[in-house]
C-alpha cells in the first residue's frame, strides 16, 4: 500500500449508525446492554412499511417474528430529531462495525433500506420464494431522507437479545429541544452512572455558523472607514503644508 493510501485509510472516519430514541429508552438500553427490538405492528406509523413486513412474515411461515431496530446510516438529521426523538430525545451513535460483528453468523437480517417510487406485483413475485428476505427492506421513496439501516429478527420463537459492549457506543447526543437545565442534569447522570460524556446537538443553533453571518461585512466596513480616515488625514496634512509654504513666502 502506498503512503498516500495509508494516510487516507488512517484519516477515514469510522462508520456510524445513529439510533434516535427517547431518554427513557436510552436508560433501558444502557442498563440492559441490549438493543431494543420493536414490533412494527405496534410501533410503526407508516402502514405501507408495516404491510411489507406483514407480507414477509406471511410468506416466511406462520409464527415468524419480525422484530426490528432501525438506524440512520448518515449524518445528523433534523428530520430524525423531529420524528424519532421528539422533545426530550437523544441520538446514540454506535460503531457500525461493532454492531455488525454482534449479528455476524446469526439469523438476523440486516441491510440498507431500498426506496422505491412505485412497486409492481410481478416484480415482487419474482422474489418468492428464494429472495423474500428483501421484502421487509422495501420502503416508499417519500422516506428516502431517512437513510435507514435496518436489523430484523426473521424467525419463529423467542427473539434473541443483541448484547453490545459499552465501547460500541461512540457518543450520545441530546436533543436541541431539551431545556438547558434538564440537559445538564441528563449529561451529569450519563457521566456519573454510565461513564458517557454526552454532547448537545447544535443542529438548531451553531454559534460558529451564526457568528460568521453576524460579522459578515463588518471587517470590510471597518477597513473602508480606516481608509477614508487615512485619506481625510492626508488631505488635512497637505492643506496644512500649503499654508506653511504661503506663510514662509
């Protein structure tokens, strides 16, 4: 490997899966050390998505479970704050590599959701029976902004836990909607009880961004005033010199 390739590999940021949830669920996840898998039939608002999972369960066989946990496979998103971590919510950033290690060699299905503008029965029928595992990863294009990475338990019987080590959590970000006094309390608890240094989301207010706009043009204006002042001073000096010359004459 060349030196430049080595530097690029070293500089590459670790891949992150972001899980948006409420503070109560955050504590449950930290206390148990497990990812919380949900029943789409009970938890999901998108009935189109539920229909896909329901069809998968039916085709897979009676008694098939379809418990899921979902992540954002991308940068912090205001959509996710407003949709999945309303009010007093948070974002848990997991190492993608560490999470995938936990389910490697198991029967869990996982992958990126595929977004489609439309579906056709004849196309979906081609997935039966060998590729029905693709069905619960199909979602309407209107949800493309979710950039979802999904893990699904697709078998009959008890749903296994996905146990993770604390090192799999890279950071916890608290919602910008949480009042400052509450954020400080949560931050303190996470530090003292779990050894996690939480951060505050700046998605709604980034001081550096705001400061640049507030100071926009001020430096040029100051420079212009300085130049004008120097010109005025030069004119006054020239006028004074002329008066002195006339006096001498």
